[in-house]
């Protein structure tokens, strides 16, 4: 989202993370803008009954956890490294200075946050009123649309069954059964345990 050169120009620092290392916890004060350089970061929280829910998984070039910086509230979710990763961090003050001096970056962040709001609204609607297969297919199609796969090529879903479960509020067993049913209906293909959307 923000070029590494620009991040470094405004004081951004790189931080290496081990797999499963927590970057921040739900309820922590938001002090930094975070952007993935390598690897992937998962944001998650728990429902009142203890079920884990994945809010998003972010890869190279993607930022995460920005809303608390703009509205001055604590993190509503925790962030953890899915694998060995490297992230940039930039202080809130430096981020605001960067955005004031680079309107094109400001506009890109605003667009990204708007798309995430659209995604949250869609997932909430799906979780409250649709059966598992529909929820899973909606998530896959959303990811496919954002990935812009080559015309005529099948889209490889970049999530594990567990990650799909965490992002749709389903049990992993339900996801496994539903994906098999979706394959039988011709909605997806399964090749070497990987799921592909036609």
C-alpha cells in the first residue's frame, strides 16, 4: 500500500516476527501503523462463548489495524504472525504527516478501509442468514474478485479449511463437509487438497 521507500523516509522501522508471535492484543493501545513486508499476519478475536473468529489475513504490501489510529480507540482484535514475517511499523504521528504530504496514499488507504467495511457488512449478513455452503462460496468469491485471476484460469483459494472456518464462524468439520458438497455440485474443484473456484 505505502511504498517501502516512503515508509522508511518517514521513519518506518522493520520488525521480524517468528511464526505465532503476537504483534498486539485486543485491548492494547494503538500506537503504530503496521504493514506487511514479508509473510502474513492474521487479525482475530474471540466471541463471548470462546469461539475464535478471524477478522482478516494480510500479506505483503497490505496494512492492518488502522481504524484505532484514526479514531483513537484500543485495538478491537489481536494480531499474530501466521508464518515467519517481517512488518513495517510507523508511529501514528509520522503516519499522519505522511498522509498530509501524500494525498494519493491517503486516498488509497481510504479506499482500502472502505472495501474492508464492505467486506465486514457482507460477512455479517452471510453469517446471520445463510447456510454454510453459501457463506463459504461468498467468502471465496470475494477473495477471487480481489485477486483478479487470469481470465479462464481457476482461482486457487489461499486459505486452509481452518482459516475458512475462522472467517465464516463455522466449525472446521462443517467447512470440510460443505466443500465436498460444493465439489459434487460443480461449484469448486479439489486437487491435491487445494480448493479451486471455477
